C-alpha cells in the first residue's frame, strides 16, 4: 500500500482521482479512457482503458461517499485489469491518500507506487498554482 499526505481536502482529492477528464494528465502511460457506464451522479461505473499499443482492459468501480473511498475490479471476463482501492482521509493541512492494488497482473513491481506517486505529484502541482 502507498500512503501520502496531500495538500488538498479529502473531497477535492477524491473528485480529482475519479475525474477521467484529467486522468491522462497524471496517469502514467494512459493513452485512452472511455466511460462505458456512469452512475446517476455522472461518476464512471465501468471504464475501458488503453495503455500504449499492448495493454487494454476495463474496470468496474464502486464508491463509498461517506468514507471517500473508491474500489475497482476487472470487468467480467477481462484478464489484464487489476483490483484495488483508493481512500482519502482528513489530515492537518490536507488529506491522507491511500492507494492499494490487490495484484500486479504482470505489471512492474513498482506499478502501485508509480501510479500513486503520479497522482500525488498531480495534486501537489495543482495546489502550487
């Protein structure tokens, strides 16, 4: 699990994490993300991802608004997606961001850290402007 203190409120970080319009700006290697299904609040429930020319998969998302937590699992029948979660808890001056993957499914051993660090850098840079 990756954990960092971010310089923004939990609600802001949660909203940024699930906003696919900005995902290509911070998610390493993301070529394309397409929302397949959304919930009544417009949040993605199922998303198809493409990374480079060789990796594509779909993830299904579940949200816990009270805990500001999002979980994801691979869409049925797809092999390359990974299960995981992200949560955002209040902390002095911002929030504690926790990012965890349940398996790497052929990804680099640093994948979990790389993705979480990229999001941390994204939030930090947006707060500095």
